[in-house]
């Protein structure tokens, strides 16, 4: 099993001056017994990578284009992200699915592009509140995983993040039993499709993870880390989440 992963998603937040939070995080976290990743906006990848050089911090991207190059104004290819220093790319975040109408097929093409460049894809799935209330959570998560992940995914190259849409940025989280139920389902589905690779694939929980709830979430079966939005912006908060994950490892 690979080391657990604490991944920060800065979303559309962060200017050069905010790199002071990254300096503070690096000095506060020491040598954690988990992997630590921050996915800043694309404009900060290169500068953050320089700061993170020779530290345990890894730097990733929040999205990519599926094509390697071409006439796609405003888009960024995986090769460009890798060139800037990214080692991971988040794909299929619910904000991309909602704001940009990304389909499972498009997310799968992006995942394929990430794997093709040898980077790690963090594939996001999760139900809306309406879907949960209608009892469709497992059906939605299952369909998104099947549609968004290409054949041949390995535990080395792919991480899957379960992010209930209604828990993102709201301060609300599912019950521990609900998280455990979805993660157990994901583990079964991934093992059925990818065999031992699926059994070893890291499953992150995301949606309002904060210092006060991190430890109880990390204690759950089949939770191998977290994808953290708001609480990853402040070194003090993210540092505590990294420490909680290290303690659970
Ligand atoms: P949040 O975001 O931690 O602010 O809820 C999580 C995410 O969208 O990845």
C-alpha cells in the first residue's frame, strides 16, 4: 500500500504573497509519515515547486486539457503542467463538472492524458444533495468511476477522491458511517475492475475536512487521505490535518 496522501486544493485562490503559507507549512510539518501535496492555481505551480524543492511537499495542478498541444486558447496541457513542476493533476472536480459541464467521457480523456505523461491523476467523484436524498449515491459514484477512469489504472498512477458535492465548502460533512459506506463500495468496485491495483488504490475523502474532524475521518476503513479545499489555504490548519493523517498512518 502506498503512503496516505494529504492533498490541498487551493482552487482559484493564491497570489505570490500567499507562498508564505507554504514556507510556514514546510517548516511546521517536518517529516510526516504521509505524502503531502498542494495543487495551487496554475500561475503558482512553478514558484511553489521551487519552494518545495528538496522538501517532502509535492506540487500538483487542478485541471488539464486532454490534448497534448494545439489551438485551445486558455487551456493547459499535462506536458506543460509537468514542465512547470506538477506531479499530480486533479481531474473531474465537481466544480469543473458543474461550472464547465465536464462529462465523464471528458474526465476520462483527461485522466488518460495525465497517465500518458506519467503524472498521478486524482479522479474526483461524488453525488449532489438531491441525488443523495433520492438514494442514488452509490449508483452515481459507481457510474462516475466507471465513466471517468480508463482501462489499466494502477494504484501507482491513480488516486480516487470521494467528494459529496453538498459537503464541499459548506462546513457540512457526511456521517462517518456514510463516508465508510461509500469508500467500502468504491473499494469493491475498483477491486472488481482493476484487481489488486484497485485493492491498493488510494481513496481520499474530500468536503469540509478541517483540523477538528480530520482524525475521526482518517480512522475510517478505506480512507487513505483527504482532498482539502478551504483548510489547505492556511499552513496552521493544513499542518494539523497532515499531522492527523501522519498519526493515522
Ligand atoms: P473544501 O473543498 O475542503 O473547501 O470543502 C474540498 C474540495 O473541493 O476539494
